[in-house]
C-alpha cells in the first residue's frame, strides 16, 4: 500500500500514521509462541494453522468458505479466475482505489473498465456501475474503501439482472458491516488482504478468498495450489497459481484475529473522538454509518481543499499523514492505454485531490487524537 507522506526531516513523526511496533509490543509473547509452534512442527504450507485460521475467519465474517492465499492481490486474481474471467472480458473497477484492484484484472487478460465513485461514500455505487456497463462485462469489483461498505444490495440486484458476477474487494473491509451483514459475505466472492497495516494484518503478505458458494470454493482451492486436486498432489485439474497462505502467517493471523473485535471497537471510539474534535471545521469527516451499516475505520480520511498545506503543517508538528490515493487509476501511467482523459471521473479526481488520512490504529492514545485535532484547528485558526 503506497501513500504520500510529507517529509520535512529524517526524523520519525512523534505521532505516526501507523505504529506496528506498539501493537507487536502488546502481543509479542503470543506471536512468538505461535511462530515457534509452526517452526517446531515442520509443517510450513497448507497445514493445521492455515486450516484453523480459515475456520476462525469464516466464523468471524459469517461466510461458509474462507480459503487462505498469499496476498490480497492474489485473492483478487484467484477470485476473478474462479468465475471465469479472462481475455476478451471486461471487469468494472472504481477509479478511486489502490492499483491492485485493477492489476489483478489485467493479470487475467481481461480489461479493467473504470467507473466513478459515489460522492458521499467514495465507493462504487449502482448508478456509477450502471453507467460503466459494456456488453462484455463479466464481473464488477466494488471496494469497501477505507473501511466503509459499498452499497451492495442495488449492486447485487443489477448484477443478477445483467448476468455478471460481483467480487467484493475487502482489503480495507475487515469487520465492516453493511445493513447488519459482514462485508465479504455479500457478493459472489470476496478478496481480503492481510498486509501488515490492515485492520487484521500478518507479519508479511497474506490474503484470503471468501465465498458462500460450494462450487466456487472448490475451484479456488485448486487455483491457489497450482491446480492440484485437494487429495491428489500429482493430479493438476486446472491451470492454477502458486498462491498459498503459509503456516507462519496463518499462525500470526490467528493470534490477531482473537483481538480483532476489540481493535475495531477501539478504532470506532477513536474515530468518534476525531469527529468531535474536528466538528465545525471546513473539513469533511468520514461517514459513520447507520441502520446496521458500520465503518471499520481502516483509515480515517478527511477531505478538504487545503489538503497539501494541512499535511505540511501537521508534518511540522510531528504528525504523520497519508494520501490514499494521489492518482486515480485513469491517470496512472500504467493504464494510459485504456484511453481515459483527465476529467473522465470527476468524483474520483476530487477525492484524490482532497483526501488526507490522519493517524488511526488501536494503540493510538486518546490524548494523541486530541493533540492532532488541536493541530488541525490551529491550521485553520
């Protein structure tokens, strides 16, 4: 995950955007025991830890099947292949997301077709999805951006009517709730990233595919393990990938998953402190959600026209910030060949110009949030 963080000196911010060392300090003994358990076992791939994590995470998100893979990007790629996406197909992707949402499509040989985002949620909405439809659309990938869910019911209704599949990008959607239902359990399949800075992060790259569909789960199981039949390692039934979740990462994730509910509750409490501390300022704070729709605050992103100036001001105060994402996909050099021009997706472009992530992680102290709010208020004063 790439960010732009203003750097005015070589010193580490006094209040960083993320602080994984704080988290590790609180769970170090449990993590070390789990890792040593794997090393002592001599089983490092597709073993008990992976199966245990898949079962635990399946219960956490209310989804019948969870299949661990090597990264969030691998999860997207495998999910796309599982529903038959390939050369000649179109897949709709929001223009405001991390580039991996689109590169996973490109890796299958399909074409990413970009869509604008809803101005309130910054996620792919049904109107934006409908406007981007082509005769060759095979799938769409709504992204639960920053931890806020896309409006899934209208998206699923349109998909059923028009005959394409829906893959949820849950890279930032761990324990996000949509109308009382967990993100990841709503589409045909979903892709999770466990990159270290996520709400649920591994000690390296890791990911998972989730689905309620028994047949799709069987395809994913084969795809992640070079096409092998589950009980015959010498029989390769389809062309697959080497995209397995290793046992060390699974063991670390099991330790952290036990704490995830508490960590998300803590993020929501810190977000409420931000909402209160920034009230009355000319900044747009994240939607809180209502009616069973809940933000998981993977990121706390405010929006304002003076984004860059505020980021520099906060950097001088020793406060880390990040920009997610400074270039919409249609303006990325890698996707110049898609033919989109500046102005094609105005909401995505505005989000890229105005969004600024403030520090939020479970170990962030409440006095640090008050310090950040005070610094933001001082900027406007």
